[in-house]
């Protein structure tokens, strides 16, 4: 079993087949799918109303460097970033397949488990974008006055690069988390902690700039809470691409940011592979 | 007790298409077809009978049981179980029967079976003293006393199945529906369940309807067999009669002193097997007497055995002979009439 | 009736035993939900560092707002502890034929399916909610009159009933639509609207949205009305809204039950 798992590289010849199977499986329950796409817009609506209400009594037209319109633009952009980096059910799915033993069928087949999962996620995202592109485009068109336009080519390039890396980072972090299922029977609480941290610290809930006003540490050590949060990988799953597009990061800052994101992707890939190899060796085949 | 007339169940199924293109197209326009799971089944079961419903996978056996237990509603036709229409799901009705489905459990997964039994007691409003007595009897009979305090998920399939059966009988139902109860079980467990069911049914006079595709279940438990294929009843009668009705020949095994020629053998009947001086062949029933006297007169025979075609083969033949479109072949219709 | 109470008690005890058996899990769940709530509270404090009121002249300054938040915590804790666990399993149950098992029992299927498993760790948030309400009410400009204290539990009950009706409707949808993995997501999206006071939905788009979410899909009545009753002075319109809430709770429960009955009447059952 382990030999097969270890020998599995990237199954190029089987990739398109796996892709189409994953897509077909995803679309098998279309009621689910159509509804889910629509539902994702709803929290943004609440956020927009909330910030409008906040500004109405705030006595200032700018909060942490964002105007009310900037907040709208920001939340719409986080939706794009999150559509790349969110991996619903990935970690819990892995943990569950370990728990009930169905992961065995992947270990026995000449296929790389992580590669298979990645293909499945790519398939899911492709299908999602195919169906969601229209509503997204419509919403962005309606809200176009909130966004800086036209964007400079380097900004666009940096933005796209950050999105792709954000997808990979989101995938690898959650996959590694799911691999903990080889060690712990109930990983769901750990996953929840991860989700918690990500929701708060990724910029999904509010722009990280709002934390810049909070000083941390003693005098002579001018760090803000925002600086500390930016050290974590979570910001790349929501905040970072948005900040690029909104022009909050320029020049050297931008380059360093992208490099850091890439470094995190590599680190997560290593962690994932390591967890998988150690995990499969430990695997006792519980359940089934 | 159980009266079924013309029970029919059709499903509309949406076809999944192949490949990405097909799936995307499927999002906007789906192709539907109708699956006829059950086509006009009629049946009558008297109280205390033990009936096996035999059929290959996909024959409609489970659909039939689900209709009789009120889980689904039919497309057309009527049924009456214990005087109730099952799919109206009256509480009075539901309290008087039990359903056990193989490989599916109704016991609480994380808790010991004893807890599930307690719940059963409350749900079915069983008198506590009676409940305790029944439970102890059943547990004793199946030998699972040590298991009822272990969480169900730690038990093997066979052990779980036994506990399922105990749970099902705790409220002393008048009718018991069993859907493939021995599927996936080892021989020992199957045997234990067979003797348990036999005993319980005899002692309590429960009417039992058991679906299965295993001959073993049928042979061990019941005289009356209903064969269902492709949603229709092909045969309803005793096991013994099946062989008589559906076979036109018998298997004769002859041991010769000097092996006869192939041509000679072919003249007597259809050869199945030749092993040196031993020949096995099939001979039409009407011709057996004549053929045998011919052979015995002309050859030197050491030993003769005349047997029926094995039951398994008959049943398998029945399943096959239903034909691809679900219509019985002409020959079969002849035989059934 | 007695029988249903006894069945409920049996389920209650069984769930309690189960939760206590998996003590570590129980503590982890309670801790993580408390963590989630703490983060939201931090967010609210962050927002209030930039503004004194959510919605100009809405009345939702810091203390009333925290009464709102506390009320939300209590209502959601009740729903998460007593109804959600059963329904979360529901999609899986339908898929593996557990619904068949329920339909065969001489007990109302809706009762069985929505009340068979409880998760007591969810009550942790509710306790914090109570503390939060206590703290915030103590600091209100005008303390609530006695009648408000009488109405409050009733209106909290209405909020729970309305959410229960939503859960039942979603369960009915699961039966008809097959595997509905996004049931929990759906729930999140619906209740997300009621995370903040209804008054934030103002303006040309917000006004109608508020109307719809108050009178058609009464999600904005759930937390708003009890919190408003306790924390803020009541106008004539607010009093009418209380009556609307009572009516809406009854109607919602009734309609969702009809939907559920219709769903199980059309139930197809997974193939064997």
C-alpha cells in the first residue's frame, strides 16, 4: 500500500479523465449547485448595509484609509479572492475518508491522493467559475464606480499571480489539516479552529488595515496588531489580493508580499507531503 | 393479513451524461426516463405464513417491501396490511409491524444496543414488564447478551444484524418484513439467524415476508416462495413445485462396465458430462422410463442414479428466462400456466 | 403527548450520556464556539472604536447593541443545541436510508427527525449571551420596564420557533432534492441577515429588503424584536411588530410542517 502511495507522481495521462469524473460528480446534484452560487452573495449585502450604517454615525468619511465605497469594493474583492482560496469540505472530507476507511481505495489505486484531491478541486473551481462568472460579472459591472479603473498592467499581473497562489495556499493548508485525520479521530474541532482563525485574520471579516491603529508591545517597538497579522499566511487567502487591486501595496512592498506568499505556498506543500507520507505509514485502517 | 392487488411503482430517473460537456448540458436540460420498478404485483398472505420473495438484484423486491411498510407510495394498485393502507402511515399500523433491512441499521450508532431497546420500548408503548421479558428471551435466543452494552459501532456486521432482529421483535409485531437480512454475513451468522427466525415464527405465529436472492435463506425457512423478476411475479407456490413446474427433465447418472459410444449416448438424451465409464445426461421426464429400460437392456450398467435438476439451477434459469425486456418467454409462460 | 415527552426525555438522556462519554470533544466544541463568539465580540468592539452608533439615530449604541448580540447568542444556542444536530445528520440520513427507518416507526416523523440528537456544548454560547445581556442591560440609559421582562422570554421563544420553522423547511427540501451538502451553508446565509439590527437595512434598496425579511421571510424578527423590546423604548410601530412576531412564529411553524408532510408524502427512498 505504502509503495503505491509513494510511487504515485502526477498522473498526467489520467488527469483529464479524473477531471471530467470530478466535474460530472459535482454536477450530479445541480439543485445544490445552483442554489449555492446564489447564496454566496448574501453576506456581502449585509456587510454593505452594515458599513453604511457604521459610517452614517461615524462622523468621518474614512475609516482606516477606506471610504464607504472602498469597503464595498473591498468586500466584493474578498469574494473573488475567497472563491479562489476557499476549499469547502476538503479538510473534513479527508478526515472522514480516513475515519471511515474509504481512503484505502485511493491508497490502493495507482493514483497520487493529494494530486487527485487537487484535480478534484480544480474541477470544482472550473465548474464554479463557469456558472458563477455571469453573476459575478453582473455585480461587478453594477458596482464599477467603486473600483479604481483602468488598472495598471503590473497591478493586474500581481493580482492574478496572488490569486493563483492563494488557491494553492488555501488548498495545501486545508489538505494538511485534513491529513491530521491520520492521527486524530475527531479532527472537526481542529478544522473549526482553523476556520475561526482564517475568518478573523484573513481579512475576510474586515480589512486588516483596521488593526493598524492598535499598538502592540512596549515603547521603542512600533509594531501594530496589523503588522503581526500580516506575518501569518491567512492574509493571502482574502486580504492580500484585494489590497493589491485597491492600490494599498506598491513597488517594493508588493514584490516582497508576493515573494512571501510564494514562500508560504512552498512551505505548505512540504508540510502536506510530509503529513501524507507519515500519515499513511501510521494508518491502521480504522473503520469499514 | 396482507392483500396486494396490481401494485405498480414507476420512478422518473434523470440520466447523467458522460463527460464535462454532458454534465454542463445536464445542468440546463435533463433527459428523463421511467424505471418500472414494480409492474402490477398481486399477492395474498395469510396470518402466520412465512413467505420468501426471491429475485435477482433490481427485481423490485425491496421496492415491494418499502411499499408494504409505507415508506413509499405506489403509482397505482392497492395494498392492505393488517387492515391498513400502508402508505397512510397510521400509528396503529406502524405499531403492529417491524421492518429490518440488511446492511442498514436503525440502532443508534454510538450507543449500546440496550439504549436503543429502551427507546424502542417508549416509542412502541410496550408494557415495561412484558418488554423486559421479551427482550431477555430474544437476547438469550440469539446469544447476544454480552453485546447489548457495547456501542453498536464496535460490533461486527453479524452481531449488529442479530441486535437489529432483537430490536425489531421487541414490540411483538404481528408482521415482520425482512429485506435481505443475511446479506454480507458469514455462514455461522446466517445459520444462527435462520434458526432464530424459524423458532420465533413458530412460537409467535408472526407473519413473515422475507426478500432475498440467496437460495439458502429460502430453503432453510419457508415452504412458500414468490419469485419476482423485472417487477413482476413469475411464480407463487411451494419450493418443491418449482422443480416440477419448471423443469422438463431429470438428471440421470450411469456407471457402465464398458463405456458406450458417443452416438449411443446422444440417442438417449443430452449428455452433460463423461468421465470414463461414468456418464451424466439429461433425459426428458416422459421419456425416462423408456430410455432407462432401453439402456439397461442393451448395456451392462453397474449403477444408476436419477435426480432432479438442482434448485439453484432452476431458479437461475427462471431469472434468466424472464428475458431482457421483462416479459416472460413463451416457453416460461407455458410452464406457469 | 406524554409519550412524546418520554421519548424526548430518552433522547435527552441518550445525548447527554453520549456527550459526556466524548468529554474531550464536548470541551473542544464548547471552547471553539466560545472562541468564535469572542472573535465576533472583538470585531464589534473594533467597529465601535470608529463609531458611536450603528445606524444614525437607530438607538443601537454600544449597550443596546450588546443586548442584541446577547439575545442572538441565546436564541442561536437553543437552536444549535436542540435542533441543528438532528438536522445536520439529516442529509446523510436520507442518503443512507435512515429516513426509511423513521417512517416505519409509530411516531411523528418530524418529531423524530428534528429532535433525536442534542449537542449540549452549544449551550456554552447561550450562557455567555445571558451574561452579556445582564452586563449590557445594567448599563442602559433607561432600564427596561417590568412588562419588557415578561415579553422577552416569549419573544425569544418566537425567535426560536421561527428558526425551527426554517430548519424544518430546509429538511423538507433535503428530502426532495437529495443530498444537500450545502444545508448548513444555506442556514448560515439565511441567519446571516439577522446578525445585525434590522435598522441597518435602510435606503432605496434596504427598505424593501427589510420589509421582505420582516413580513415574508421573517428572519429579521427573530433577534430584533426581543432585543428591541428589552433594550430600547417601544413605539406604537414596535408594539405592532410584537404582535406580528407572535403571528409569524405560529404561521411559520404551521407552514413548515405542511411542507415537511408534503415532502415525506412524495418521498422516493434511495434505491436498495
